[in-house]
C-alpha cells in the first residue's frame, strides 16, 4: 500500500520545493540593500542577506519576509525563497494576523513578472502546495489559510477554487467543512474572511468566494454530515438584508 509520503501530490510538492531550491540557489539581496536597524535588524544580519545560501534563523527569516520597505523586495525574496518555501510547507511560518500576509509579501515582489523560469518555479510551488493541502488529512497549514495566501500572492481566487471543485474526495470535503465554519461569520457580515492587499479587490473577492460557497458547499457538506447550523448559515449567504437576519436560523452575529 502506498504510504502517505509517496502520494502523487507529495511527490509533486517535493519536486516543486526542489525546483525552487535549484532555481534560486546562489541569489542574494542587492549589495546596496539597506534597512533600519531599529525596526528590522542589525548590520550583521543584513550582511547575511547578501551572502548566498546561508540559512537564516527563524526570527530573521520572519522579519525579512514581513518587511515592507526593502528597496528591492524581489531580490530579497529570491534570496530567501528556498528556505522560506520549506518553512511554509512545514508550518513554521506563523504571521501575527493570517497567512494572507505571506501572500502580500510575495505579491510585493511582483514574482509573476520575474524571468520565466523563476516565475514558473514560484507558480508551481503554490499550485503543488495547494494540491497537497487538499489531499492531506492534517496539513501543517489549514486549507483556508493556504487558500488566502495563494489568492493574495497571485491576485486571483478562481484557479484555487476551481482546484477545490475538482477534488471531491473525503479529505477535500472535510477541509471545506472547516473552511466554511471559519468563513461564515465574516461572509454573513459581507466581509472577506482575510485581509486583501488591494482594497479595491476586496468586494469582488468576497462576492466570488460567497457565490462559490453557496454553489458548491451545501451538497458536499451534507454528504459529510456537517452540522445543520453550518448548512443553514451557508443558505443564509444567498439571502440579502432583512431576509437574512430575520430568518429563524440567523445565528445572532453582531458586527
């Protein structure tokens, strides 16, 4: 019997991580890159970003990807991506306010505009990680967090939701139950359940996610014996105004 570590999605993810490691091997931040010692870190730590392939300690890695004021964010990202991608997959990256922050960092680097080989390596990593998450009964990062990250990193929600549609097995459905339970409070308040990097995209993303959940979740959640309350809350997403909050199954949320 095939062990979990040998599943096709795990093999694909391992290959994607290896591709990132090879593609970005030897890269460094710009020689003149700078940052504030008071808010980011010491001069000695900054030097580490200008030396290729040296592992950063977890706190330095966190401060590096979180920083928003690099002169060349793309070069800094390329420097840390081999280590950063592995840390993400193993659940070692824990942003203060949600994994979408990682997506924001990737988006700031404009990775989709990088040379074709580099952009392809990042794209395949994100898709391979998402595919593996949907088949992993106990992923290091919950599916709803990986989705937010991928959506923000790529500035689109559609391909990630489409991938979830095609995965109709028990594990993917269980992740959908968990995600719906995590999302329902915000969506019933007409809010996106994560922080969008571009405010102008927030309403469009929320609308797409809500419509997708109404369309695809009920039958799958019913099959997995999801709580009746959760099924009602998804039904309520299809109602507007008083019809929603005067429904006998309105959960009493206050915003």
